[in-house]
């Protein structure tokens, strides 16, 4: 694994952090509960892992 590949994976993780924070707030505002937020975060994490594993 070369350095550019590691940098790309770290960048993808940081990029997925923005929707996690902003989207989590929006989901909480819409549903008023933390359960949908947890589901949203888990789905976002699975998506991030899919991008990183490529």
C-alpha cells in the first residue's frame, strides 16, 4: 500500500465525517429521536467502509 492510497482513504473518511455530523443533526430534527440517527450513522459507516475497501 503506497502513501497516495493511504492519503485517499484518510480523505474519504474525513469527507464522510461531514455528512455524519450535518446529516445526523438533520435526521434528529426530523424524527426527534436518536434511534433514526443511529440507523443513519450505521448506514453511512457501511457506505464509508465500502468506499475505503476499494
